[in-house]
């Protein structure tokens, strides 16, 4: 397995709508394994493919942090087909926006369709933390950050921090491009 670089706020791939995955092949299975390892090393509960620089419709969730005895799982081509229950506000953070947390309001329950790494289709109804994490990660697949769900006032208060993270993302992108150019020579 390999650790992947987590892209930060300001990286253009994070604002793109992710492409559906078809077929689900060995490369996608390995990517899911690498994403799980990357998420766990970064001490995250979820990670979407755009966060590691790939505009693909896949996220991973460490369900073991939510339900005792459960294993991390990949959700390929996930789609929320229903939101229900009350609005529920809870503090969220994001591996792509380090050291920024704020209260985000989401629905307390969802129904989602997705494929697993074997290509089998599933429909899942969930609530609580799993519903929140899936909503957060599926937002990433649509180019949406949790900060986009904050009030204009809260976004304004975070603007300086977000600009600093964005500047860091630009420097990281320049360095990645330099490394690619050196490898091509």
C-alpha cells in the first residue's frame, strides 16, 4: 500500500465534479486500499478521491470509528437519494482544510446508493455520524467544502485562514509540477 498526498483547499481538483467510475478494476481496488491507509495515518474518519488529486466518484469511511467492530469501507459512485429527519448541527473539520473546524447543519439521516469494491450495488439507510460523514464526503465529490455550508459571516471570519491554506496548496502544486518535470527528463 502507499500513502497518498492529501490536497489542500485551493487545489482546483477539489472544486471539480467527480467522474463516475466504470469499470471497478484492480486499480480502483488498490486506490481504495491506499485511500484507507492514507485516511487512517492522517487520523481522518473519511476521505474522498478528489482529496488525493483524483476526480473520481469514490470515498472511504473508517466505519470502525463509528461502529465498534466495523471495518473501513469504500463507497464507489455514491449518491444520496433521500435526506430525512431533523436538521442536526455538529462541528466538522476536513483533512483538506487543516486546523479549521466549525458547526455545520446537515440532515440527521440519509439513504444512499453506491457500489462496493466488487462492483455490487447497495442501498444504505443510515443516521447519526455515518450519515454526516457520508454527506461530507459526497459533498467533496461535487466540489463542495463544509465551509461552503457556513453562513456568509462565518466564511468571512475564516477568509484569512482559507487564503493561507490556499497559498500553501499553490506552493504544493508548483512543487509537484517541478517533480514531474524532473522525472520526465
